[in-house]
């Protein structure tokens, strides 16, 4: 598997790979990650060269001598792949338009190894090349060779992504495989949360929760405006924000001050995956107004904890949420409409709880990492044979 970074600090492919590999190991699949030793987007923080996670899961982190934003060049990547040629059956790239994928494509051509690509949203993003010159070069060079010389298999995590992959990859349906992400239901499940709610001083309040990066693309600014309207009509309501700052927190704080909401909004920062279920469980409702989202794992996590969700009617969220049954979807243009939906749900706990139960059942049936890993395994077998 190839990716520019492999660390929990940058999420994305790390989370997917970390969740599916243990299931693949049970089926005697050996996984090796080839990535870079520097992990920061804006720094050169180092990680170890070699890491053995388990018997059949290892990581090689190679030096990236040059970088153009996320495009990290490791001159010893191709020699390293050739050295490990006999141990490689399939090349699986987890970073579209990356140096790692480009080298993987060359290796696939040279050694006749089948290739799988998980775009992770990279097709719907970055069509504007104004500041993505390396990615444009990749599309026009290695990308062109992939279309012409390689029978690449693509993984779509949403059905809406399939036509985008067709256009980008120039492939037919036989080379596109729908495998949605999942959630670890051993970790994400309803748990007792009264003590946490009391510790945070929220035991007598209706709690609206947001989990995700504090970024404009996640729609946090819209959520503050929505909550302002909710609070004017429901003084019991409080908003809890969880997630690392992606440079947008100062704007959020200005909005909070503008609406005089400092006493009613709690920002708790980043919280690890293992500790998130208790925060989901203490919430009455989870709202995720993202402007751009290929999947929306937060929604699955919240539903796995038995929570009703409100999310954007874009790609992943619109396929995860069953509108009117497990929550609601919206384009978040009419903020008053969303405010009224939140107010109605908070006043009708019976409906709120039933939607939460519906969401829990939906996640168990359709969105688990075990199911995703099984579909990956079946794809690998198909590609090999």
C-alpha cells in the first residue's frame, strides 16, 4: 500500500488502513506500507524508518528529499519496491495524484503487478490546478500512461463517486468497485455518559455535538449561526465542538463572540478515537454541516452510538443518512429551516431516540469495517485471478 503519510495526525488513509488490515490478516493477507518519514504538511517532523505493527503488517518510511505541498518525492521508493518485488502481489495506492502512486504505477507497468487505487476524495477535489502544478503534471504524464497501459481497479466509497472515477480514469464499471467505509462497532457504541455530562456541567442541558476539524470546509461557521437561532428559542441548548484546529478556530471564536454565545458553546479540542464514544453518547443530537465530504465517517460513528444526525445532502452524507428516518439531510442554505428541525427534535425526544435507534441498525447492516475488509479481500482475489 502506498500513501504520502501514515500517521493518525493526518487521518484519512491511516484510519482506513488501520481498520481493515487486522481483518485482512485473519485471511492471510500481508500488508506493507511504503510512505515518507516526514509527516507534517508544514514541517519536517520525523518518524521512524521501519515499524513492525504485527506479524503481517509492516511500515517503511522513506526520506522525502523534495516536496511540493503534499507531493513528497522519495528517490529510493522505486528501488525499494523493486527490492521487495517477490513479496508484492498487488499495488494499492491510497493517495491520488501523489508521487507514491506515480511510482507505484511505474512499478506496476515494469513488473506486471495489478494496481488498485482508493482516491479518498482526490477526484472530486483538486480539479482546479491553480496551485496544484505537480498534480497537473501527474495527470498529464503518469496519469495518461495509467489510462492507456494499466487496467487499474478503483474503489469508490460512495455511489456518487462512481461517475467521477469513470471520467477521471477512463474505465468501465468492471474496474470500479463500491466499498463504503465503516465504523468499528466494538469501539463506537452507546455507553453510559452521565458522569461526563455532569463533569462538563451539561447535565441539565440539551447537547448539540459537532465532531470534525475546525475548518471552513466543514461548515462550522454555519453551525454557529444555526445554534444562535436555536439558543434564542431554547435556553437549555448548548453546543459542543470537538476537533483539531485547521486554522479556522480564530474565525469561529469571532463568530461566537459576535453572537454572545461564549457561555453556551464548549470547544474541547482534539479527542482520540477511543475516547469519542462517550462524547457521542452524551449528546442529544449530532450536526455535521460539511461543505465538501466524500464520505462522512463522523456520521457513521454518531449513528453507531445511537444518535440522530443532521448532515449535508452531498455525496457520502446523503448516502449514509436516510432522510426522515435516521436524521435529516440539507443543503444548509436555509439556516432557519435547520434550526427549526433541531428545535423540533429537541422537543420531541421520542422521535429523536427512535431515529437514533434506526441509525444504529443501519450502521450495523451497512457500514462496518469488517464488511469493508471482506469486500477488499474479495476485490484482491478478483484482481489476482
